[in-house]
C-alpha cells in the first residue's frame, strides 16, 4: 500500500514546482494528489552518495516506478515535468542527481559512471517497500544517454524506456561529420556546469555565455578562448576538443549504438526534425527494428528545446501511453502503427507502419549553371567552385541548434553570399513527398586538402523564399585527390539527415553547398590542427566536379493524414515561417 503515512519525511512539492506545474496546458487531468521525499541518499557503485527525490501518489495501492537520472539537477525543469506530472498519473518517480552534480558525492566524469550508478540505484530500489518490481525509465537529452547505459545490461525489472530527444554517442554529438559542434558543445557544457546549482546561477551562467559568445567563436585557440564564457575550465569539453578521432582511447565505450541492436525492453523514441539528436534517435530506432524489439517513434516539427516546450503536450501524451501500456497493462492509449511523423510542407501528422517507409531514390544532377536536373548531362559541365575563408566564415542559419534561432528559417540572405553555391530545380509540376534520409554524392577537389563540405536541402516557394529542410556536414581529409589543379576528384557523400516533407506543386527544390555553418560548427582553420590548439587560418578553394548528384527518398505511396494542420513553433515560443 502506498499512502502518506508510509513516508515519514514526505511533504508537498516545493511551491515553485507546484507553480510551474500549473503553467502546463493541454495535459490530461491529474488522477492523484501527490507528495515527495527530498534528499534521499542512494549509494553509487563506489559508495558515493547520490541525492535522490521520490515523488509518489497519495493513494492506496501499488504503483510502478520511473527512474530519472540527471546531471542537470533535480529541480527545474525535471521536478514538475517528471516528478509531479507522472506521480499525478500513478507512478513513483525517482529523480536522482548523477554523481558530482546537484549535491551528489563523487566527481562527475561525462558518461563513464552512468551504467554502474544506474545499476546501483536499481539495487537500492529493490530494498524499498513501495517498489513493486515494475520499472521504467524516462528522460531527455543526456537523461536519455543514461537510459542506454542502464540498458546495456538491463536489470530484470526494467520493462519500458522512454527516450526523449536522447543521445547514445557523445563523440558523435561533439564531432558530427568530423567537425567540432561548437555552439552545441558550449551550450551543453554551460548547462552541465551550472544548471544543477539552481535556477539563478544557471540564468547568470547563460547570460555570461551569451555575452562572451561571439568573442569565443571568433578567437583562436578555442581551448582557452571559451574559458571566460563558461566561468572556468571544463575538462570534458577540452578533452572533446583535443581528441576529435572516435578511435582515440578517450572515447572507448562511449558509443552505445549496439545496445539497441540487442535490446528486448520496449522502447519509445521521441525527437524532432530539427533536433540535434535526430540522427542518433533514428539510428536507435533502426537498431531496435533490426532486433525485433517492441518500439515506437514520434518525430515532430520540433527542435531539441521546443520538443520539451511547445511540443510537451504531444510528447507527454506519447510517453504516458507507452508507460501505461508496459508498466500498467493498459494499452488503450497506444496507436496501432509504430511511427508517427509530422510532414512539413503539408503541415500534417502521419501514422506509418514503420520508419522509414518504402521510398524510391530519385537523383537530381548538379550542372554548371546552378540547376538541378533529373537527367545526367550528356556533356560534362565545367567544375564550379567557391572559396571558403575561415576569417569570414559562412554563417549558420536555422536547423538543429540549441538556440532560439533553430528550426525553419529564411535562407535568402545566406544564399546571396559568394561562398554558397545553390542548385535549383524548375518549378515542380506536381507535389514531391520525401520520407527518409537525404544525401548528396559529390566529386570534390580542394587546393589545401583541409576543408568541410556543408550541404542543405531547401524549399523555394513561389515568392522566391528559400527555407531549410535538412542538412549535414562532412570534413574532408588530405589525400592524393585534393589538388584542384587537375587531380582526380574525391568521391564525398554528405549525409543530410532525414525528413518527412511535401514540396507543393509550383515550389522548387534547392541544394546549398558551402564550406561550413559557423558557429554551429567550429571553423575549419585549413591547417588540420585540432580545434583546441589551432592558431592559424588558411582559406580553401573547393570545386565540385561532374557527376555530382542529390539523392532524395521519394515516397512510394501517399499516407493518410492522422491529425490536422499543426503550427511549427520555435524554441522561444514565437511562430516560425511554415514552408
């Protein structure tokens, strides 16, 4: 039985947590009043004290348990979003600060202790009188990584996981495509260093980073330039900068992609088309699919932040339905299909039998006049080139960022720059529907051997406005095919993430190609030095040769819309342009 009398230290959640709970809209009504026990001490794998808060319903009966482990503290926003909301729906919620954060003992060491400390926490749960043996996990971003760490050797009690905008590979997060993800790395480091210290300190740290941000991103070497913006040195950030190669011993064991490939725990994955964790989430889903694991996928019109803000009603409903189905034997809230995705351009939700659905690869060839053609030119067009100057780096506009400038944005000014090439189709005579991964296959030469290739798919409307859909970056390495004066071009494939998108008739498909997206990615300095220590800037001439082509996954069939039109919202709550 679970009643208030069984918890002598129980009290109401703090006033500010209850106040934030009252700001949520569009959620199901609560089923129970709740209480919580703050500051419980759970022994970590090495005996360190892990501070833990326990939220629970004030009602008689047995309730399943949700485990949430966070390096960002146990207060804002996890206390109201997980502790309060899920306890109100009939769950024990155990919200714990990872070691070295939020008052917990030990030293925080990015990712290395999460598996052992998660198992130690489950061992502690087994000794609690209210623990029924039905365990689920839930959490966003790094709170998703700790779930994968526990699932590497899942305890028998683990019956369900809900991973929201979550990661499984921190090296891939810091170095997507081989370039250093500068803007995300700074924002993540600031959050991990300060959020667990409370809202006032976190807000002050965020303001300090904003004040120093432009100077940091324009100063070399990065290994010391970042320090004023973060208020001190951050060891895991420096290690990430100086160790870009995934084979480096520093990263041994960090990539948990293989966990999904052998998992049997029912898992729900939630992400957004402009989430910094989109690619990793879809890799997770592919592993679960190949393993035959019970799974669910929700992809909304969201960024990493807006999924947990504007998207929260949909995210919460999806999460609650999954947990009730697998921990409470109540599948009434589940949909009948494994995947639900938001289709931009058409502004509708679609239920799909799986992800990705059946598609046919359609090829559009780049010519020398800025055109995308469905047929390969009979005569090879001349190469087209751009000059990337790291002293005046090509800026990042929209896409998967951690700032309020993320998501769908007007790319017109970006495409007017001389260091951005564009290739565009004629106006479409009928709609084109995409479902799946987008890529561009290029033949490239450079004059230095050190360059990045950034590629982006855009939708150009009937007014000429170009809006980003998906993109990707690939770092080039020196080799025998990097001389632009006549050597054989190198074959370079740039994975441009995935999308579900409908180009209306009359719109045009556009491909952008440039040498970077700064400060989303650190500048390619042109020297080959690690980003932490590079001190020189050398421009690069990058040439695209025939045949180069854009490859799009065109849907084989039309799927029925499951919801009406839905606004695309940015992370700051303002309505964004709807392509």
